[in-house]
C-alpha cells in the first residue's frame, strides 16, 4: 500500500480497538464510503462485508439520510436532553414505541405487553447498562431487591464493565474481566430435550432481576443460532419466578436476523428491548433501551431517589435522531424482509460448500448473517480478503475463528459475488 501521511503521523497516537499493536498490520486507510464500497487511500475499492460493525444497513451515504441529517444540522446539531426537549427525539421515541407495539402485536404469543418507554444513549453497551439498571432498580424501588442477572454461554453484550460481566466468561473476548462486575450467573441456552437451563434457573430464580439474551442469533460471542422455542422457555421461566426478560436486539434488530425484530419471529415480547447499530443506518451513534410501562411504573413516586439516575451527555443527539428517522423511513419503504430472505438464500448457497474445506468446523446462516467457523488461529487475515476486493474481518475467540459476512442489506449480486469469492479464495 502506498504511504498515507495522516495514517503514519497518527499511528503513534491512536490506540486501536481490539488490537494487539505489536503484531497487527496497519489498518486500511479509507477515504470514502459509498453504497456498499469503501475507497482506500491507495485507490483500491473494497466491498464491505461487515457494514461497519453491522450498522450500515442501507449502504453508505444514502441520500435520504444525508438530506435529513443536513436539515437537522441547519436547525440544531445538539441540545442537552436534561430539562430541554427537541422534536427529533420526541417524535423518534413515539415512532419506536409504535413500531414495537406493532412488532409485539405480530409476535402475539407470550409476552409482557407494551414496550413504550424509550431511553436514548450514544452506544449499545451503555443502552445495555441502562436496561440492567432499569431491571435491578425496579426491584430495589419496589422494596423487594434482587441482585442477580442471568446471561448465556456464548453471549456478547458490550465492552463496558457491567456488559463485560454478561459476556461468555471462558470463550468470550472479555474472559479477563469475568466475575469483576455484576452478580451474573451464566447458563446454557435452552436446548431441545435438555432441561439444564430450567434446572440452573431454579437454583437462583428468587434473586434474579432479569435474564438477558441476544434473541435467535448470538453475534460477537460466536455467531450461534438458536430456535424461538428457547426464548419461549426463557420467557416462561421468567414469568414463573417474576424475573424480567431483556432482549438485546442491538445486532439482530432491523432485519439482520430476518424479520424486523427477532422478537417477531420468536413470538416472545420481552420487558425491555435494547436497540442500536442499524437504527441510524450506520450514520451516527445512537442506541436505546425501551421498557414496558410496567417497568417504568416502578420508578414513579414522590421520592426523587426512585428516578433512573442516568443521562449521557450526548444522549438523544438531534443529528443521530434525524438519521434514525431517515433510516426507519428506508426500512419502512423497502421490502426488507424479502430482500433479507434472498440474501439468506445466497449466503447458504455460497457458504455451505465451504464446510468441506480444511480447518472449517461449521457453516451457519441466519438472515443477513453467514459465518464460516474455523479452528482457532486458522482464519486468513483481513489482508488476504482485501487482496480479493473485500473487507472481511474475522473474529478470533479462544475456541474458534469466525469468518463472517454481515453486509449492507442492500448489497447487489455483483458486490455479493466479490464477498463470496473472497471467502472461497481466501480460505
Ligand atoms: C448484541 C450486542 N450488544 C451490545 C453491543 C455493544 O454495542 P456498542 O458497540 O454500540 O457499544 C453489540 C456490539 O457489537 C452487540 O452486538
């Protein structure tokens, strides 16, 4: 790659994410992102196989999102959310509540009712933290404190201290921090014919404030898929013992796992749902924890101590809320479920034959996610895929390497061919 002055100058000062600086090659210098393609400083164009950590659902630089953010910038980029209000956030809260009411109606099945109280944050991890605070404090406020949170083997919920405690304690990327934060009990996801989850749950249930799960598709902790029945069993266990159920739909939401929300396919309505990533179509940082009115009601009363004490400086940033409105417009306008169904079919068609390749352990596809699981340490580096025109960044865990695709949902056939060809060739 040709020399890039700003990259060389900044490299001595930037601490990169998830990076062993001693051995990692330099990052790819991007000068432009448009549609499903990244233009590099050396003139190469790569098809983006990961949609910027699964956010850029509509591709980069969508004119509708740009226009809406531009108009918001003209009016105001940001005002603090404490004591002040702005239209973009208040209308977005109402819109998300209506969307989740419709999703809950579609889900029918088992559930708690209205998901209608929206708390905005600037990152998914913080939204998960807020969901945990909602759950734990709701018990505290009602005078029946519970301290335990149940999470699942293979989970990933973020990088902050409480969310690290939720991640898989042995195989996850935060194993070094296992046991350092919340009181978390990890359990296996309910599996057909196996009652280990119910048995483990019964031993702690009286103290469980909430159970948190990535519904249908666990992402960064392993890209593993489970059935809706597992979630219905979790819902039943929660209901029987008065625990709240939190769905972390930061990755699965907005069609990534197939439907608008995974909760619709699972036919389970949680008490709190967490959204992020594709909410703004990868344009600006925004996430939300959305609680049922019953959870919200536990915070009401004359005492200010019962309030939810949280308020990130940039929460409900007006530009981000405008981007989210535009992103929701695009999700509503396009037939995203059909688009993702087609993507799921081609992911299966192209990735399934790779099962027979050396060091490949498994191939899994769910919605707009396809993964080739390899033996640890055996996945090619991003440079190998970049030399074939694709940006693909394997996840490396203790027990597996994951070469995965989670491209923009709007990806076309030619760009998809580049991604699939890069994996076929790179492996
Ligand atoms: C399911 C899930 N929860 C939480 C997070 C954390 O979100 P953020 O990176 O915005 O903090 C992620 C990010 O990958 C995620 O996939």
